[in-house]
C-alpha cells in the first residue's frame, strides 16, 4: 500500500492527474535516451491542442524509483536490450496496477527484449493486440484504421498491444510504427509535415487516454 498512496494523493491534488510526464530509464544497455526531443514536442502539441497543462520539460525516472508514482504517464523507447531486476519489476507492477500508464514505443529492435522482460512484471498476462475501434484510437483524433505507420523498417503493419488490469488498459506497446521518431524535431528525420502531424495526433490520443482512465 505504501507505493500506491503517493500516486493516488498526487492524482487527487491535481484534479485528476499530475501535470508531468517522464522518460523511463532502464537497465540492460539499450538506448533508453533515444529520441530526446520527442516528449517535449508531444507535450507542446498536447498543451496547444487538447487543453493539457503539462510541464514542458519531461523528467527522467528509473524503473525502480519511488518517483515513478509521481507521473500518470511514462514513456519508454529504444532500439536494443532491456533488463528488469526483481525490484524493477515489482515497482513497475505496483505503479501500473495503482493507476499509472506506461507507453512503450519500439524504435526498431526492442520487441524481443521488452516482451521477455514484461513477463517478469506480469507473469500471468500476455500482450493483446488492440482492435482498430479501441477508444485510444479515437479519444481526441480519429484513427479509424488503428495505429498509424510513421517509419518503415521491415515493411510490416503497425501494431498496438496492451496489457490490462481489471479491464483498464495500463500499458501500451506500439510496434512497427515509430511514433517517437515522428514526435522529434523536423530536422531529425526530415519527415513530411503530414507524417509528423499524424504521429503527434496519435501521441495526443495516448496522453488523453492515460490521463482519463
């Protein structure tokens, strides 16, 4: 219970959500720091378009830190290895079942590692692909076909997977989409403006969903 109370008290004190987002720093050697301009740009977009008042400077939080409970939504990305210790897994599990939300965006190459490590967090849960009519694809901006494709890698279709607790989506894993690349500064990937806009709109959907559920 000691880990649940900090999150609940913060949610109540901010009228439903704390106005901060964070990058998740994890172990294993993977580049958790990939896409450094992604969250700042997404926050700016959300504050301008869906009436949030999020601190424009995202924080960084370790998986095993009690500070994790300060954030209603945390974002994790990278290309490579991920490792969760027992303490990491326990802390992340407590955070998620107490109302937190984790968005994991595979920046190409992360999928086999994160899938394995999530089994440490929830041994009895499996990632489930979300249907295109799930609320997260329409809560602020409509995506009738589900998760948009932002960057090509293997030519596979984009997929969104979730973990649920008592019917609530608490973790979203976006695969073969690269939303975070689309949130970055325009000169980083030279994406067309309509592609960046698509990525930011989907990101805003994730933020709004996490804040309201």
